C-alpha cells in the first residue's frame, strides 16, 4: 500500500529513479500500520499475550531504528549524493552524512534532558508476568524523545485542523458569489491586460526612439553639432527616466494581473462550492462540519481546563469509551441488562478503527500538499525521506495517545513495554500545543481574510471599480490537516 501510494500519488508526475527511497518509505509505512494492528490485536485478544508482547517489542525496535538512525542518515546521504556535479561534497558524501548524523543524534538525545519524558515503574507493571523481560534496554529513552517531537507534530496539525476543517466544510462560511461578481472580475482582468499591453507598447516605442536619437547624436562634428549633441544628451536623461517609470508601472500591473487571475479563480471555485453545498453530498458534509465543529470546541475547552486546573490523565482513570457507556447505561437503566465489558470492547474496535483511518488519511493528505508545494525546489527523494521520517514519529506518538482512548484492560502490554514512559506529560504537552495551534490558526485565518480584503480594495482602486467580491481562497488557505 505504501509503495502504491508513493507511485500513484506522490510520484505521479515524477520518474522514480531511486528505488531505495521508495522501499524505505514503503517499509516505514508498513511498520507504522503494524503498530495500529497491534493495538487492534490487543483489543481483540488475537494471538497469545507472549506473542503480542514479542511483536510489540520487535515493531518498536524497528520503528525506533528507522526514525533515529536510518532515515536521518539516509536523508543526509541523499542530499550530498543527489548533487549534479562530482565535486568535493559528492566524493565525501559518506563521511559528511556520518558527521551530520552525529550532530543530529546529539541534538535529538539532548531533548530528553529538557522534558520529563520518563518516570518510575509502576507497581502493577513491576509485578507483571513480564517482569523478567521488562528490562530490555533501548525502547523507553528512544520512544520518549521521539514522542516529544511526534506529539508536537500531532498537536500542531490537530489544532490547525480543529479550526480550519469546520471553516472549509460548513456552508455558513461560504462567500455569496454571484454571476455579476464573476463578470466584474473578468472585466477588471481584461482591463488590466489592456493597460499592461499599452504600457509595454509605450515602453517599446520609447526605447526605439531613444536608440534612434543615440545613433543620430554621433554623426555630427564641430561647435554647432556639439551644441546639438548636448541638447540631445539632455533628452536622453529624460528618456531614461521615462523608460524607468514605464518599467515600474509594468511591474506593478503584472503583479495586479497575477492577483486578479487568482481572485477570478477563487470566485469560480467558490461558486462551485455553493452549488455543491446544495446537493445531498454537500448537505452531508455541512452536517459533519457542524458535528466536527462541536467536537473541536469541546476539545479546546477540555484542553483549556486541563491546563488551568492541572488535571492529569491518570493511567488508572477511566477511558472516554467506558465512561461514556457507563453514563449512557445509567441514564437509560441498562446498567444490569447490558454487558458493558463486551460493549466496551466492540466500541473500542470502532473508535480505534476510526482513529487509525482518520490519522492515516489526514497525514497522507498533508503529505501530498507538502510534496506538491516543495517538490519543484527540493529534491523529491529528500522530500519523500523527510515525509517518511515525520510519518514514523507521528505514528509512534499516536500509540501513546491512543492508549488513553481504550479501556484499561487493553493497555496492559503498551504500559508494560513502555513502563518508564511518563504518559501524563505527553497528554499535557499535547493539550498545550493543541491550544496554541488552535488560537494561532484562528488568528491566521483572520489575518488572511483582512489581507485579502485590503488587497481587493487596493486593486479595485488601481484598475477602477469596486472590489471583486472574492473571498479567501479555501483551497489556497489552510485546511483540516489532522483528524485527531
């Protein structure tokens, strides 16, 4: 699946020259999905407990080796190896990549000194049946440091998506675009193109006239001709000033023309969105947008309360699924008629499945946008390796966050394998970064809206008439980047 996504989506317009890059990306994607499979196996009690524990250990070791050693080193190596010339950097690419990786590893490891990423082993874990195997080294230090970076990425994307997803799906935020607005924008575009063409004609004539005067000025001699020459040269400076002024106007008109093209495209896209919003599919997305907006508001409020009240996500506390089922069963009088344990297991399957699907889909959408934005200026191989690196850290950190969304009996192996990880820190860190990202996203959207209105007013005054009425381009603006 990772290989197909790489070829059909990321490299759809590029030739895959480095097969190793594709293999590394696909292997990272497969290992990341295996982590989620292990969570589902834990809920469904697939395989015996010892086998699941072994697979957890093996998968985590592979992923940590991938994101800490292999991917960073290979990114540095590819950066030096992709150079077109065979200069000093290319010839010494292995040594340079090793030196860069050592610096990276030092900085990466220093993260652990700045955050409380590990704690003491709980008594429940110490007395577990896995205690003879629990002291296998290497996972907690690496996982703790990867978790800081990964949880930060998750929180930023989640906060950004919590604000921008409702903005892009709820029809209430659609601009009221009419055919008259589009016609006016087209007239402005044609008017600006005509003005630009006239200015370029004037510039061509001015340059040609100046060249003729220069040729005539060198043909005469003597005192009389010297006076004429002085008069002609004085006109050259005026001609130079005129051409410079015309060039400035042409540059300004080209900028306005480019923005008018973008505004006209935004208007047409907004009109299509208005049409789509009236269809059954559009109404469905509008309803889901309101539901998601409510969930986002709830998440912002709970994150704020967690930060203000210093509330912790305790390892022994009830998960949201069990707590919600108990409340619903108690209010409806089903507490003794329904097997809450079985129902909790089934709901855990559904919730984890939704979280897994939404996380993978949201991250892949972000990857496609990032790749298209930077593939023209950065080597596609380096971009793919960077995305694989982010993906590995993101999914490793997702395990830390998903742990709190399943009942306690399904957390046993995760807690045992990562016994020294300070889970409460990561949840508090997520709340802080999520809240900052959500607030920054609101400010960002308001800022873009004001800039757009100001630009429309300035261009309306420049080319004549009022503003075109186009709003913030929703495809060019921020979108829901995460589905947490």
